[in-house]
C-alpha cells in the first residue's frame, strides 16, 4: 500500500509543478531569504530526506548569473545527476545547467544566466533526475 501512496503523492507533486507560477522566494545576492514562498523548492516525495535545496539567488534576477545550491544527503540517492530546466520564450523546455554526477553526498550548485531564457517575468524552474523524474520546482523572477 505504501508504494501506491508514494506514487500518488509523487503524481500530485508533479501535477502541482505544472500550475501557473505564482510568488517566489525573494533572496539577496548572498542567498539570504528576504521573503519566503512555502510552495517553492519543496522536494518531491520520492526524494524526501535525500536532497535539500536552497532557493536561487539573487531572486529577483537580472541577466547576471543565478545560483541554486543543492545538497545530496545520501550515497547513491540520485543516480546519474540532476538537470535544471525552464521554458524559454518559445515555450520549449530548455536545459540551463547540469550536475553530471550526484551519487556522493555533498554540496553541489546549479549556475546559469537567465539570459538563456530570452524572457522576463515569473519563470518556473524544474529540477529533474537523469531518468526524467521531477525532484523539485520553484519560481524565479527575471527583471
């Protein structure tokens, strides 16, 4: 029964990721949270206790680089790495950065330029594992 419950929770998490972006975690240029959004950057149920994310900074962002810290908490909890993606101005899902190997516990970072998206406004970011399973999502305000 717990496998069915876990899959249902994961399906609900994935479904909520496709909602229209609303609100964002406001951070300064050093990553300190200025204003929180409890809906952003939650961890998928199947990765609970295995991964921790800090919100992107700075947020709001300009064309400079944005950083998203990731901490892997367990050995081999994520096989094959992680991928950060978002929809570009044409609506296509575009890869912004990859963490190629995340099998060992430790600190990792995604780093990218919002200019890759060629758009401004509130943008939903997605983090996937190499099998295409959603790990987390959240919103970035690009000015």
